[in-house]
């Protein structure tokens, strides 16, 4: 491939006009062969589904080399993602499901989502752990209070924009109107607990 070691390609279905964008360090012929072999394995339940299969299986496609590169794996995936984004932006029927490249910001978002989900699913366990280890935790915070304070300060400084944004989102959510499930009054997320202690709501609750 001359000065190039890699390329980004598109497999386009002649029947449906669907596109699959991929990248490879092999020649395009070898890469297509692995797509075809993959489909055979998949049909025998021996490998996982890849979105290219829905094009390959109709056996009526053209391959376009979009750009050649001389680069490393990480950058190649980034270039591939750029093409996926561009094709989607242009209204092409892109079949790729998985993002080939995830930016640092997206990674942070994903991790946050994961942590949130984890905490929700394990809230009982976390509570238990905190109760069982409360003395240890207290001692840890006592011994490391200066370090923790400094770390928190540094974190806030580095993430001030994000924190502001988060706070705004949080306030918005808290003010969001919701309907009380007991008495059907309209309240806000912020006030619902207080509301559910009112006589009106408690009366309604025991008449359901
Ligand atoms: Zn109520």
C-alpha cells in the first residue's frame, strides 16, 4: 500500500443503499474476506453479530475505499468515526451500531452513567457496607481530611464548567412537576416528600 498502512472503507448495498463504514490495517480484499467469513461463523452460531452482516448477506454490494492513512490504531478508529459521523450527517443509511471511537468526554459520561446505575442496583449493599464499616470510614476521613479537601478543591477547579452545568440540570430536575401517586396533586420533585406528609395526601393514601 505504498506509504499507507491502513484505510477506511465503505461497504454499500446495491439493493438498499445501506452503508457500513469500517477500517483495517489489512488490504481491502482480506478485510472483506473476514467480513464474509464472519457471517458464515455467525450463521453457525459461532461468533457475535456485526452490523456489516445485514449488507454482506444480500451479496449485492460495492466496496469504496474512502481514504488511506499512515497511522496507528487509535487514530484510525478516530478517522473511521469521523466518516461514520459524516455519512450520518449526510443522511446516508449507515448501519454501524457501535461507535468505533469514543471521545474522552463521552467516556466520562458513560462512566458516570455506569456508576449511577451501579449505585442504584447496589444501594442496599452499599448501605450495609457503610454501616458495617462506619468506624473505619470515619477514621479514614479523619486521617486524610487535608488530602481529601485539597483533592476536592482541585477537582472543583478543574471541572467548574461541568459542575455548573450539572447543578443547573439538577435544579431543573428538582423543579420538574410530577403528579403524586396517592392523591394526584401536582407537586415538584423537590417538594413531593413534604407533600406526602400532608394530611390531605395521607388521607388519600389510606383510601386507595
Ligand atoms: Zn399526594
